[in-house]
C-alpha cells in the first residue's frame, strides 16, 4: 500500500540542494538499440551490451550514492523492457511531485508503467502528465526556483513543452524551451548544473538566448569541448554540498570542477556509456528538498 505524501512535502527544490533519495534501474537486461547516435556508432563497430560489465559499472554509481548518504530505490529491471535503465527519462521531479513525460520511441514507452508504479509505492504524487507531444527527463533542468528549462533536442518537442507550460503555470513556474541540434539526444548531454550558479556547458551547441539567460542569473560556465560531448563530458550528477559524481575517464573535466572547489566522486564508467547515457541519465532524483 502506498503512503500519501503530506500536502506541504517538498520533493525536488532545485538542481543543487543535497540529494537524499534517488530512483534507478539496473542495466541487467539492457539491449543495444540504435535509437541514439552514440549506440548506433558502437553497433556499427560490432559492439554489444556486455550486461555483466554494465551492471558492475552501474553498481559503482549505486555504491557512490549510498556512501554519500543518498537513499537508493531500485525499480526492478524486466526482460521485456529492453532499453530500460536510464531512469531519468520517464519524466522529472519538481517541488510539488512527479511530472510524467512521454517517450518518443515505442521501445521506451513501455517503461513508464514500471516507474509510475514505483512512484505510487513511494507516495509521490503525480502533478502533471504530458498528454500532447513528447518529453523526456534528460531534457529537463530547474534553472532556478521558478524557471524550468526543457531541451528541444531529439526526444522532447514543442508540443510537449507547450503542454507542460499550461499545466505547470498554476505552480508559478516559467517554462522555457531550449533548441539544441538533434544529434545531442538530450539537453543533459550539453548542459549540466553542478553547483549553485555553476554549470558544465558545450556552449557551441547551446542557443544564444539560453546562454544570456544563464549570464543574467550569474552562472559560471565550465566549458566542455564539442569532442567531449559524446564522451559524456557533461553527463555528471550533482549530489549537493558541492559534490558531484563524475566519470573517471573524463579527468580533464573533473579537474576543472575540482579547480572551483568541488568534490568529484569518480565512477569507472566505460561500457555503460556505449548505451548512450551516464550518471545523470541513470538517476531520477526523488528527494532534494
């Protein structure tokens, strides 16, 4: 039986407060599918899933969360959901509760039922649902307390963003769309908030108006080169208190964050990156009050 959340409970306040609870899903049954550029290229080279390796790498992320005081809730991996491991993408979380998106690709649409059931078990209210167009959680960012950005890349479209703009206005949020070249898949491949007013960004992939919005909000930008985008240079996970989970092999990017005083917790990802996502894609924040 699910527990009902208190009316005043705060779930996710912003992108940088202390992360206390996340939802994840093992890549135990993940099957390569050419629905993203990264995996398509690896498949052309003859690469395969190597699920045992992927699970070992994914477990280092789970261990990093638990070692840093983050409660980890696992959604059971299911064979019939072949591309289910990137828990970020079924939707997103705001202060008031969960927003259920709509996957663009049929291969992923089946996943929503499992994630939604787990939200129900945890007593997380669903406060909005995309019922026109598409939206995936990898495109979502809370820029500040009242500004929500949705990437218009490959998996989220104008109709989906307009649909959420209508639904979320009652909570006082301003919703903005951020157009990015489609090969980037999701906004979190080219942009990531790693600490208050600090972000990783592949600036040559981001629109002028978005960069100006960040400038007006006094963001410090850590530049990520275009050649590092598909190495998941931006795909890290802030856990709060100036701590970030980063990918070990992207040492030069981690060093830039450390130079600003951030603590970077390395995870030895390699094979799991071939599936098209990193720590940020694998994680759905549930509690960041």
